[in-house]
C-alpha cells in the first residue's frame, strides 16, 4: 500500500488510482505489527489447593502472604521495609523480553464461611512484586488489586473477583523476576481466611 510520506517517493496522485497497488519504495510500506505488539500477552497463575492467608487460632493471630505460581503456592514473608526476600523456594518467573504490565485480574474462592465481626474488616489482595536480574529481593509494584474488601461475612465458596487496567503501566526488563503474592489484611475479629486463588497479568 502506498501512503503520502515525504521521506519516500510516494505522491498523492499515485495513491488515487483504484485497483491493485505495488510498492515502489519499502519506506512507503506500513510494517505489520505481530499479535504480541498489538495486544500483549497474558501470564496465568493458579494456587490449585487452598492457601491459608489468615489464621486466628495461631498462638498469635497470623497473616501469611502466599506466593502463587502455576498450580502451586508457598509462604512468602514480607519484611518490615515491604520487600520479600526469597531464599530456597522461589515461585517467580524470569522475563525474557522487555515490556509493561498493563492489567491484572485475580479471584479468590474461600473454603469456608469467613465471619467478620462488628467494627472489623477484611481485605484480600493480589500484588505483583519484581526483582532485578541476579537478585532474590522483590519489591512491590503498582500492579495490585483488592479481591475482597468487606466488613461483613463472606459465605463459603464465594467467588470474589477483582481486576484493574493500570493507569501507570509497570515496566519490566529482560532478566527481571516477577512474583505474584496473595495477602490478607484484617482488623478486629475475623475468622480463618483460606481458599484457592487464580490470577493473570497482561504484558504489552
């Protein structure tokens, strides 16, 4: 297809002709974008089995963030400065080409009734963390979505869903590691928060 372009030998009167066109100069051609460049691609996650995010019956009520991967999950400790240091079991994936995380969606299906007492609250969140090449220290990113945010009970086997198209995309570089973490934040009196989770992020 020929277009008007001052950097090549196309002219408007040539492009007015009807019928088949042939390119006289490769600079006149608009390159076709591959599907990944047009739409991005999706990375899926699923815990497969029930993960315990909050245990009120522990010696001290315990919130336990979980790193979720592909058909697996494992505990992840968030340090005081907000980072996660993964030594040993690491459920992140390494990025093979640069891009931006532009969207995140996640769900959580609680195994049993979650009771939320008067003047109490519960938030279940899914967030992406990333680490530089060669590092096991992960920092939180803006790719984060609240799946549950409530001050009332949540019935057993409720499918709670949250999604977000990021106003500010999260850049990721080649060889960086990307990690998905589920966590629960509670105030007051809340029963155990356990269930399965699945999520996806879009990288464009």
